[in-house]
């Protein structure tokens, strides 16, 4: 049999064997920590994985069976994930922010036989709606809440004895022997949170995970190693956080610190100052909040001095140094992804030479598609294609006329679980994955996104209007937290969620704050083309409903 060759011609890297190697080599090193809580070494991690493998055997779980995992970020989430794939089962990570009825449906739809869940999430669930379940296990203490076969409970109580009987001299590095995966084999089913409708189960093969792990180690962050520290703050059930804040780090022996609480900017910056991470993975919203609350006020206060060259350089350097220190002072770069980046914030960060870069990816690509190091990326771009895939623009002039971004390579998924129709619709006749994102690509291969094809609004004379570009202008207005541009009876309406709290601090009543924002409409439209003028503004009494990765659920607010 001919060995599988990856898209770049290199041999396939087994994910589970890479995990096995790391656990053996880093046995005594710290592996997983809950921020302000427990820490587990790689040896303790391996031992816990072995106990879960014994539990799987007692439940009759076979290779290829589905195992669902639903909880907030925590060390035990990582342990259950690793135990599942190294056993040869298929992991089904589910975002715990989903409503209970959706979680019930997804566990049932995936035909999961075991569910790992935290107690708070389990309160809204019921095993009677999930007929294939053999066991429900809590993540806090690994207690069995439900088992189909009661004999499993006795085995759960004897796990330590069973392990001691099997390994009388103790379980050690030489005893680790994990399931060896193959490239086209199904590794996980990731249910998309989706901003445009119902969740679909993305079937990712091991080659997609392997390609992304290799990309991280060889191209994006080759300086990362077993002596590095990382703060994991993105949802680990989402592919972006899963691959680049967890799975890659496990294969190289990094110490991962999980933020188990809601990652507000205050908590994030506190963790950075204590842990001093060597790499920061984030979504643009986090950086934008820091910019709006801490940097923009400084810039505004010193606007007159910034026009003086010598003072300009002094102030900007001081801001840059302050930001780097606030982010822990030791990181090589901040990698942003998961959403569009505000152009004003990006322009300022480039002006001060802050080490950040913007990548692009999708769950269906496991997730990375384009990336470039911070010192060679270009403003407005999300980088160039990674080595294990190709991209093309479905346009007569890909450099000048936006078209759909299409992808082919090792990172591309197998299809949607039990949804042949959606799978067929997602690929072109010649086998390219249709991302649904619109963009152009320059002569040097840099990709510039223009918005989602599903979000695109057709202008009065057939012009393509990408609401994300209009929202970036609106979001720069003082007291605007977030905006959403929608088509409304033939015109464009901006739904705005204002910062009412900051307005109160500044002595403004609700009506006064809204009036100030409304008065900025002519200025907003001055930055927009004639065919994309905002006709009216409406105010949201509370924040938009969002997906767990903080994208607005646009489909909930459409009117036409």
C-alpha cells in the first residue's frame, strides 16, 4: 500500500501518535491548568486518559463510536477529548452555550454513545431524548449520572484497582500505546454554531487535524515548545480554539492555562500579566475592546501632540510598549481570526508596529485557510494560502472583482453528517469547497475578504453591498458598541447597540446618547458610497444575540 502523501508532498503525521510521543517525553512537565485552580502534569493526563479508556471498554464503546463532549473550557474537557480520539472513537464537541433542546438534539443526531457534560448543562438535558446513550459522565468529578448497564457503576468505583491490577509496577510512559489514525478516517464531528440557520455536523478527517497541527509547528509558531505557556480563552469546542490553543500545544508539550470563567478583557489581561504567554490566539473583538476602552481615549487626548513628529513617535512608542506589557510582554505575535477586524483599529496597530496578524479559516477547513507572519502581512488582508491547500476566486477578474473563495486541500472536510444535500451544495462540480465568503486576491497571493455571500445586499442598481464594510465605519462612532446593517424596505437600516453604561458615566441620558449617535449619520454616510447610504438608525435595548464565538446571529434580524 502506497503511504499517504500530504498536499505538500510530505508523509502523513499521525495525530494520536504525536500525542503519544509528547506525553511520553513530557511526563513530568505541567500540561493543563484551570486558571487559579488545579494543574495536571502530562503524566497525570496520561493516567486519566487510561482510566477513561478502561471506562469505554466497560461500556462496550468500539472504535468509530461517537462520544459527545459539552462543557465550558476546563482541563477535564481536554482530558476527555484526548481520551476519546486516542481510543479511536469520534469526538463530538458541542458548545455548552447552546440551548438545552439543541444539545439534546445534537447528541441524538450524532448518535453519541457517551456524553461528557458539566452539571450545570446537564440540568436542562434528559437521557430519554438521547436513545443511543450508554453513559452520561460529569466532567467535574467523572461521576456517572446515567448508565444503561448498572455493572458499569461498579467498574467506575474500581478504576484505580483495575489500573493497579493491569500495571502492578505503576502506569508509566512506556505503557502508553494509542490508536494509530489514518488520513481519511473520521476524527470529529463539529456542529457549526452558524449565523445563518441550523447547525450542521462538519465531518473532519484526521488529515485535516494533522495538516493544521503541522502548519502551526512548522510555519506559524515554530518557536513554540515544551517550555512555553499559553492562555486558552476561546471556546475549545470551536475549531479555532481547539486546534491552536489546545491540540497543537499538546503535541509539543506546552503548558495550557484554561480561563474557566467568561473571558472578559479584565480577566484576560490579568491572566496575561501573571502567565506571560508565548503566543496569543484571539478574536478581533477582544483587541477592539482594549483599543476602544484604553487606547483611543489616550490618542484623542493627545491629538494635538500627535501632529508634532518628535512627540508623535514618542507617544506611539509608549502606547505600543504599554500594550505589549499588558499582554504579558513575552509573546511573539497575536493571531486574530474568527471575524472581520475593524479597519481603524488595524490601521492604528500597524502604525505603532504592534505584532499582530489576521488569519482566515472555517470549521470545514479544520480551520486554517490563509495566514502570514505579522511582519510580512498586509493591511486589510488575511494572509496567503497555507501550504496544504489551494484557494481560488470564482470571478472573471480575481484581482479586482470579488468572487466566492473556494478551497481544495488536506484541510477540507468530508461532508456534513447525515446531510448529503448540504454536502453536495457545498462543493463545485470539480471538487472545490465553496466557502460562501467573497474576496479578491492580489498578484502576490494575499487574500482580501469582502464579506459573506449570504450577507451581501444588492444595491439599487445591482451593486454588491457588503454590510460588514459599512458596520466597520459605524462601529468607529463614539458610544457605539456594535452595529448590524440590514436591508429594510428597499433601503439600509443600521441597528445599533450603544454603550449606555459609558453614557451614564459621562452624564448622558439615554435619549441624549442616542441623539448624539443619530447626529453622526451624515458623517457616517460621508464615508460610504452613494449606493450604500444608511437611511435610518434604530437602537437595540440590549446586545445582539450571538454565537459562542461572538458573531451576531444575523438571520434573526433580517426583515426582507
